[in-house]
């Protein structure tokens, strides 16, 4: 038996490059979420949050106020925001607290990721011979997928084109200038078949949510959105992940498939009920594959769906209405909560120029990250 | 000390390992335990031939360290996963000349794969090798 959990406040900062520190961005997002919920910081009874490389979330109390609130640090890679959210949900359902904060933030230096073979349990030769480059993994996964399911490079470019177009409609997005298909295809190959403009970049940003029990929400003026479910999973045997000297034969398993199925099961609805979704788009190929892995289409259907405009804001299944990671950049700790923020705005009908028409009622979010972790949510209004 | 990781060196078979329990999972490089069931695994020399399962091209010089550029400087190179008969897909650098284009690379093409001082290296089989 699970109690409903309501999102009563949502806030985010602009994403991109910033003079502010990651912690300053986090304080900005938290204050925006509190204002949205119409409450003071002192009303929050528990908090969960984290960043990948911008410091500890519990130190934010120095700026927010020393209220004595229990504040738990979360560090879970790309699932940091999702894990903070799951923890917040459980705090409410267990009766630990009735008003809970979840916050994710980050700030990565330019070209941030600098993996060392020994940290990943690999021989030194994988680093010295040049096989420890994350973009290779993305290129190789979509290369095989295109071969198996008839996806073309043009579809990858259309996905990126949509991201920049939607970014242009999102005041807080980083990349807001439209880029057309040909320019994306001609932007220079990074890891075949993926070109430069098909990738997102590490950046800075923060997002925060105020979650409430139904009783606590009743006293608030804001417009709540119901969080139907939140699920986090790690990979099972047989998945294809970054920095793998080998992968098992046979059909691949997918942690995104597992996490999304768990989120839908808990919510008691299916992908066909979703009106708007946010899917991890580290690069264009990821969005294409995640459409199928999260159950929104069969493998290969993306070729037709993307070309027909189905994933556009006015389409049958709008995907990444705020421009996703490609247009917002990826502050790792903040990405998952940025997605939830966007769905909250869409379900409230407050997404401005990028509002999905027809009063969407059900939304879905999905993050995926190394080395095989995924977090998904289902929301309704 | 600094040997060129790309020098052909002495080509030997891939030293992998195989689960001794029922799940029969083959891993590379060799591991003491089976990554699926956690049971004991024993060393096994893997097949030296397979087919290309997927590939990409490293277009720019990876960050150094850990990357060590070869003596002549960085040149873009192809890499991929080779599927072996044992049911394992092994990451390898592809010894294919890509200066004139990528026509020499195709998913499913037969390749031989060898281990030297560095990571495994694969090259397309010649028609004669394919027949034998
Ligand atoms: Zn085993």
C-alpha cells in the first residue's frame, strides 16, 4: 500500500556555463522550488540531494538556514537526482516527513571526464591504446542498432534538430539557436556515426523539487502534480556499457528497460498512457534507442516516428520538450530533476511557448548513465 | 621502457576464462570468478577468428594520459567488438586502413583477432583464410 506523493514545488536554474558555483546554483533552484510551493525553508522536514562533482548537498543548509533538518547526501552518477527523488518519496511514505526537498546540481569543467583504467578495473593498455573514450561506446551501440533496425543517420540528425528547436523555446536552456539537419550531419564526425552536434556537453545547472504528503499539500496554494512512481535500477548481466573489454553474446539486456518497466508497474499504467516524456539524450542515438527501451515503440519504428514528427511538441508522443540534454547540457547531478521539472510545467499547462497542446495529463522521465544505472518516474495531473 | 602499444609484437591467442558451473559464460580478459554466477572460472584460450559485431572510428587523439600516441603521432583509427564462437564479444582495435574511406569495414565481416602487448587487435580475413 503506497501513499500518494505530490510535487508541490519545482525550480531550476538556467543550464550552461555559469560564473556561479554549483552550490550557489543549487541554492537558487531550492529557493525557486520553495517559492513555487509557497513555503519557507523551515517547513521542510527532510532533504535529499547531491552532485557528481560540485560538492556536498548537505552543506547547502549554511545558505538555506540552519533549521536542524535531516539532510542526506546522494551520489549516484547520472541517477543522483532520481535516487534523491526515490529517497524523498520513501521518506513521505514511511511517515518520516510530510514535506521533503530533493535537489540535484553540478558544475563540470570543460571536457570534464578523465577516466583512469585502474578506477574501472581495466588493464593499463585500454587507456594507453585509446579505448577509454566514452563517445566510442555511444557510437558503437547506435551503429549496431542502426544495422539491426534500419535507423538512418538522417534520423539521428532530426533528433538533434528537434532538441535545438525546443531549446529555443526554453528560456533556461543552454543551446537556443536552431541548427538544421544538414549542418548537424556536416558538423564533423566524433565517433561514427555520431557527429559533433549530435552530442550534449557537460555543463552547470541545478534543479529542485518540493514533495508533500496529501495532507501537507492540502494546506498549500500551489498546483500539485502527482508522482505516481519513481524507480532506480542497476544493470543486469548481458548489458552493453561504456568501457567494457568484452560483452556477453546473445540478446542484450537493458537497465533502462528494467527501470521503466518497474516505474510503469508501480504506477499501474503503461507507455501508451503517456502524453509527454523526457528521455536521456546524451546523444541523438540514445534518444532513439531509449524510445524503444522505455516501451514507447518497437525497435525500428523510430525511423518512421521521428520523420513523421511524432516526437515533436505537437506530435503524438512529444519527447524532450525542453530540448533535453542536447540543448540543456548535462550537469550530471541535476539532469534527472530538470526532466521532472519540465514534466511538472507541462502537466500544469505552464510550459509557455513549448507547451504540449491538448492538456497533457500523464508524463514520464528517464535517465541513464554509466556504468549501467537508470532512474524513471511517472507523473500525472 | 616505452614500447609502442601498436607494434604487432608476438601475436598470441586471447587468454580468456570460462565459468566451470552451468552458465558457461566466457569472459575476456581472464577473470578468477564468473561475472554472472560468481562461481569459479578457469583459463581458456579463445578462438582466434570471429565476425565484426559493431565498430566506430576514433577521430581525435584521446586524452593523454592515459593515451600514449604512437611514435608517428596520432592517426584516426577504427575499433569495434568481435563476436567469437564462444559467445563473447571482445573489444579490439581494427587494423584497417581508413585513410581512403570506410569501405573496408562492415558489420558481420570475418576477422582474425590476436593479443599482443596491448589490447586485442582484429584484421579482416583474406578470402583464402575464409575458405580454410
Ligand atoms: Zn557462471
